[in-house]
C-alpha cells in the first residue's frame, strides 16, 4: 500500500507568515517554536529529506520557521534543523507547480566540531535581501573576533534563485 501524499499547499501552511525584517539567531527558534507545531515525520520525509544533505535520524529535529511572501514563480520557506553539536536555519525555494527544489542555502546557525565554534547570524528584509555575518572562535566560550568574521549579502531573486550580491 502506498503512503498517502501530503499536498504541497498543506506543507506550506505549516510555515507561519512572519513580518519582515526578521533576524535568524538562537532567540528566533525559541520564539517561533512556542507558536509553531512540529513538522510531521511524513512532511519531513516528503518535502525536507529530499533537499537535505546528510543523514536524518531520530535525534534530528525540524521546526517550520517562516514562509516567504507569496510569489508567482516560487514558494519559499525557512526551517530550523538541529543535530548533535549543530543547528541551522535553511532557506529553500520550490517550484509550486512541480514541487521541486529551485535553490537551497543555510542562512544562519551554529556548528561545533570539537575545536572551533562557527556562528552565523542573518537578517532578512522586506526585499528578501539577506545580510549574513559569520564568526568563529575556539572551544568553550565563544570569543568573537571581528577580524575573523565575514559578512555576505544574498537575495532571493524573482525566479527563486538565491544570489550573492
């Protein structure tokens, strides 16, 4: 017996429409997860697993963070993925007709490899311009160093492609 398919529109409805600008950091997921129900395993399997690199196991958690404003050529969502020693906010754009991924980018998060901690914060404005700042520090307490930080800008284009500015 085939597993029933979830409608793409129902998947999109799980992502709240939030007012822009919005920042993506540790506080963002705490605030959003208080108001957003967890994504069902079927939704994760059908829509997120195909676009996520790496293994998804029983310790992997996903939270629907936001849906991008409606566009004709694409549908965009941001979700949070937590694994052991890392979490990330990922922006994915889909073709709403074929449900296929157009583009995908990790826009913010924290990773720790046992020696270095990498933190990336992002802010998305009303024109879907994403300002991203990354910094790294040694183990233990994060010691931010402006000299080792990087700043980048991206924008979600009209066709759903994420382009660096």
